[in-house]
C-alpha cells in the first residue's frame, strides 16, 4: 500500500492511510483487524480519491463520503439546478459507460421537498456519492500495474471530484467529536 500511494502521490497528492485495526467497542464482531487496507487523498476534506486492497482485489473510488447537512443541502441544490444538475448527470453517464459503478449513502425514497418525477431523482436521493471500479485478485496487483490502473481510474473520475469540490465542498459544520 505504501508503494502504491508513493507512485500516485506525484499526480494526486499525499494520501492518508487508514489504521489496520477496527474499533470493536460497540460491535458484536470482536475480530480486531480489518480485512482490507485503504487510503484517501483529499481534494478538499471529505472529497477526493479512495483506494483499498483486500483478498477480494483492488478498488479505486472517487467522490465524497462525509455528509454534513450543509453539504447535502448544497449537493441537492446543485443537482436540482438544471445547468449544474445536467452537468453531473453527464459526468455520471460517462463514468458508467467507462465501467464505473455509482454508489454512496442514498435514501430509498425521494428527499423531502422534491417531486417523485424530478428528472434527476436518482441523483437527488444521494447523501454522499462516489464512483468506483474494482478488479479481482490478479498477480499484477503486486506490481506497478496496480498504480497505473488506480491512476487511470482516478483520472477518469476527476470530473466528478471537480464537480463535487465546486458545488458541494467540505462541511462547515462543527465536528461532533468529543474533545
């Protein structure tokens, strides 16, 4: 993971690697270790690029995972706006055509205040959104080819990160962490 992140840092910046341990305090599963190792590169806090390796293979993603109420409001306002919403729709369509899956924290129903027949209702349901591409375990995962594939995926997803950075940005809500 360190070698992979080192290869990508010149193009995307320094990554923060997640700890390999799980917080088991409130979990029924008390196994102490995660089954994957991941890292995140911030474009702005909570918006950027993610990668992880596991026994299931390699995964590269881009988008935003933090979702303060202010971010959700800005995101939905931008999706609702015809110009910016259609632009996101175009970005998402291009990513899907390129083999990306779209995922994130999404509502099962429409968000309050939006009609069920809104032309971008699928996008309005998201509270966080990211595009991801994954690869099954192969010998190349242990080579520089892994960095090339992640670089290609992150570069393809850059328009999504740029859109989110411009229209959503980071949260301005105070942290809920205890001092």
